[in-house]
C-alpha cells in the first residue's frame, strides 16, 4: 500500500521522472515491471480543490512518470470502491464520469500547458491550455495512447504520450510544470496533486514541477491527413428551375497537414478544406441591423485559435462589445456578399459559401518567451450561375493575412504584444461595393504584480479601409457607423476613398488573494474604426466606462458549496460627448451541497438614447427599463437533470415588455446514451421598431411602429457512444419567429419622451398588393398618401445533423453525415406551432448525404 499524505502547505511540490528501457504495454493494468519499482518513485498526497479546497479527498490517487527517447509514460492508480466508480461513456473530449488528468507545462512558461485526460470508461480527452488557464483549446487533438481498467482497489490508467506532441526547450536538464487532477463524479469532487488555492491568481502559474528528464531531443512533428468527401443533395424538384430539377452529386478531395519546422515552431496547412460535418449555427433573426456573432466551429480555425485571438475589449464584467475582435475567422469562407440580378423568369444557382482554396498557419513559442502566429488564407472568385447561360460575380478572389506575437517579460508577469491583419481583394466592377483593402494593427500590454493578484492592461488598435467611393460611402452609412444620423461631429463625405479609425481599452483589476475580485476600465471606438472585413465590430463611435466587483466564497459553508455576489455598471457616450446609456446590475449565484445551483440578478437602465434604432435617423430617446434574470439547475450528476433560465424586461410608459424562458431536459439512461431537449420561448410586446424612411422633399421621415414578436425554438440532441472511438450524434433545431406590427407613427421629436409627443400617429387605410404593402394616411385627411412595406413576418427554419464518427486509428476518422437545412418566410396567419408545421414539416425538406474519410500519416 502507498502512504497517505494530505498537504496543508502551499509549497511547490516536485515529482521526479525516471528513464526506462522497459517499455510498458498500454493496457491500463500497471502490471509491467516499470511500474513495480520502489514506491518512492510514486507521488500521492492529493488534496481537494473542490468543494473544500485543501481537505482530504474521498479517495486517494497515486501516479508515476517514466520516459525514454520518444515517449512519456504515465501510470495512475485511483483508489475507490469499484461499485462507486462512474463509467459514463462519451465521445473523445467528452469529460464524462470519473476521470484523471495530467497537465504538462513543458514550455515552463507559467502560462500554457498540454492536458491529457483518461476516464474510467476508457475515453480520452485532450486540450491546449492558454492564458494561465482562462482559455482552453478543445480542438487540439494530438496522437497519444491510453487505456483504463477497473480492479479490486478502484481503477487504473496508463498513458503513452509521444514527445513529438509536446513543445520543450533543448536544455540538457528539463524542468516542466506539472499538475495531476482527478474527478470523482458522485461527490462532484476535484482533487489535485499540487494544491492551488481557490483564490489563486491563475492556474498554470501555480503548478508543481516535473524534474528528472534529461538528454531528450525535441521531436519534429510530421502529420499529413488527406481526405475524400462524397456528397448527395436531394430536394423538392422544380421543373422550371434548371438548377433544382434533379439531385446533385459531388466528389471532393483535400489535404490537412502539420509539420514541426522546429520543436518550437509548427506549420499547419489545409488545401481545399471540407467542413461538412460541422454542426449548424443556432437559429436567430435580426431586426435591428446589427451583425450576429457566431462561434467558430470549423476544426482548422479552432485549433490554436488562442494565438490569433485579439479581443481588445473583453472585460470580466462582460458587455455588448466583448466580441469585438481584430480577427473573426468566420469572415474567411463566408457566404458570398454580392447580390444577383435576374431578368424576367430567370433562375440562379447561388453558392452557399465561399470555398477556401488553401490556408496556412505558422505558430510557435521560443524559449525566450516569444509566442507568435502567422495565418494566410486564399479564397477564389465566386460566380452565381444564371439559367440563361451567363454568370454573375458575387465574391472576388481575396487574400487574408494575420500576424500575431506576444513577448513574456519580467519572469512572465509582463506581456507585450502586437497584431496585424490584412484583407486584399481583386478589383472588379461587379464587386466595387466591397473594400479593395482593409488593414488593422494592434498593440497590447499586460502587467501583473503581487504574485499575479493585481493587473493593469491596455490595448490600442487602428484600422484603415480603402476602396471605391461607393464602398467607403456604404461603410459611412452602415449600421456600425451611421454618419448620416445628423450628429454634430459626423459628416457623410461621398468623395472619400479611405477611412482610418482607432480604438482601445485600458483596465485595472484584482483577480486573486481573497474573497474580492474586481475590474474597472474604459473602452472606445472612434467613428471611423472599421474591422468587419476580417474582424468583428458591433458598433463604432463609443466611449464606455465599466466597473465590476464581486465577493466570492473560497470554500463551502453551511448549505453552500460556493457562492458569489456581484455588482456591475456601464456608462456609454458617443464622441460628441452625449451620454447614451447607463446600466447597473446586481446578482447572486450559489451552488448548494446537493449540487443544485441558482442565480438571481436585477438590472436597471435608467438612461437610454439609441443612435442606431432609426438606422440612419437621429438619436432617439427610449423609455427607461429594468428587469430580472434567473437560473436554476438540478444536480447534473444524476441520470435525469434539468436546467432552467430566463430573463424579463419592462419599465414605465413607453417601455416594452420581454419575457424569455429556456428549459433544458437532460437524460442519460445508459452509460452510452445521452439525450436532451431544450425548448426556448421569447415573448416581446410593444417594442418600438424602425420600419422605413420616407423621402419628403429635402427631409426624411422615419416610420416606426410597435412590434409584438414571439419566438420558439427546440434544440434536440442525442449521443450514442458505441465505444471510446466510435459515436453517433444527432442534432436538430426547429425554429420559428413571428412578428406583428401596429400603431404606426412618424418620429417628430426624437429626444422627447414617449408621453411628450415623441411620435405622430399614422392611420392605415388598407392593405394593398396582396398583403405586401400598407397604404397610410400621412396628414389625417382620410386619404392615403403613401405606401410602406408590410413588415409582418413569420420566419421558420429547420436544421439537423446526424453524424456517425469512427476514429479507426489514432487521428484517422470516418464520418457519415445526413443533414437537413430549410428556411421559409411568410405572413403570420397562424400560431407558432401550426405555422411551423405548415412552413417546415409539411414541405419536402431535402437532405444532404455525405461520407468523409481521412487518414493521418504521422511520425
């Protein structure tokens, strides 16, 4: 037996690895001679991290690490009663059930680490940890080997990690950061080898040490993964449309690769990538004109995305500008941006996305602490084919470039970095509405002190876009900018062929050492800042102050495992100095000893002026708002558990009402089967909504109305894990949103309150053109004066994906995919459920069948 040691100190621990010539068989049993050496080479003494930091764990863990010239071997013994061990099965990177994790900071930079996890059910998980534990890259899928087995004393695991999958220096004697962490699901307990306090300022920076590794050579990585994809698309036939009169078949080839240029530098590349097995984006509808931010789901862009991430305003308090980023990879391979113009009864075949001919990423980190990444991608011209035999250009050939670097200084407590991005498009008259070039640059700085408990940071960014007069005029008048809205500091200039803008963020915060955390800062975007060619920018012309402070528990107390209360506020001005927005929030959240959790928050917006609601019209005053949000989750360790969340908003006269409820129903009746259903209902009543602009001589008149909108969606998932390397997954989401408008009016006094004559009511005379237009009486004389578009809508969508995945050898996979994707727009004649049936499920949805085979060559 192994001696039990429970650490009560914060001193850094050391595990000594030993070199071996006895290569163990990776079967999880730990009966090889290499594991039967003296117990002095085994480490133990794990302590709880959650829920009671520093306490004795429910069961002890022991591990040993040995190595040779090519591999690192880890043996782990997890003491427990066999009947108590949870063996929930999942696909790779599922982190289900009981598991044990080995985390290696082989750079020893106190900031990044490689994580390898093995579950009691035999499922591997891996991730690349960055930013001292605040970011994790789950798309990192190295080639390594592991097995686990149950035994009379609990369970055990063996890992075989190729040194080629790690990055380390050429030093004769290696010193790596090390942490080993174990999860016991039944207690929702995490225990760790190196004690790290809950109020520690970081994760990787607090690791213990792995020593004893000597005279190993960095291994150059080489992986080549060709693939072949065959697809069949079926749909409802249209005899009159030559592009929809028969099914479509396609055969595609491509190549992904990874080359270790040196041990510190890796070259990733892809030629004609395919993303057919990627899950669809969630359903959404936009009425305010702003872009939606969607998470990247394509493997090539997810892996190592942290290197290129430059969210120059991402405060811990959150806010509407947290997604602003100089690099938003969804811009590459986006839907073509050009419109198609048809004559008569013509038809067009419009590609759904722009193909990516190739992309290359060069990334690494030197032993002197310089992290860097360079990405280059090329997309070709895209044409829409017209039924008369012609074609129209809808996307020019484009080159995308991103370069990022970050230098560690001051014993890795100070970081200085920069980024540069570039988009270059080929010039064509048909796409002159797009920028010909777009460049951005950024500088960032972070300094930490008092053992990384305090920090100060700053980001500065600059952008420049160039193009035709048309493209720059479009930018000035676009939703993020709205130069035409009549603000005193803005003027639309139709002769300009470039725009140059700036932005940035300055913040001060406390992250560790005690119960209190907090941050305050300012962020700004000049009116001319433009990032949306390769980045993401929600809105320019803002100066915002933010502050947040929270008090958290360090350990469990009474009925609580943990608890936190928080206060936050935001104040927003434009560059003319006009205060547009005030918001303050208070909230509390807690997890109980029975693993239930709850959240309750209150927010107030006592000052709201919108410079974008009229979409080019003047700044308008909106009614003050307030509301609540809440959440309640039952114990996720159970076979059946529920999550519930919602929020509501209301206010005084002139305000609108919102109520949103989301219910998650999760059931895992078997170790290998998990199903969930998540219905979501959003109800909005009498929200002031822009409709259109009427030209009246030299003046513009802005038509608004009150919107009643109901939105219903249902996300269904089912996961069947056939084995650790084989899974069947299903995802489906029916979505419908209906909006009806009433009380049409003209905006007369935009800065007055709703009750003081802000709006001038309009009378609807009749509905013309089969419901497409409304005739309105502008001067209350009983005679129609103008037509406006009937804005009522019923938008329905169905998306689904059934994926069979088999990793038939490490890194090599077979995918079988069946997907459906259908949209429909109509007038809201019926209720949500009946309209969804009429618009979606009574139609021939069509299907796409895809088979993808990859083979990963590696050494």
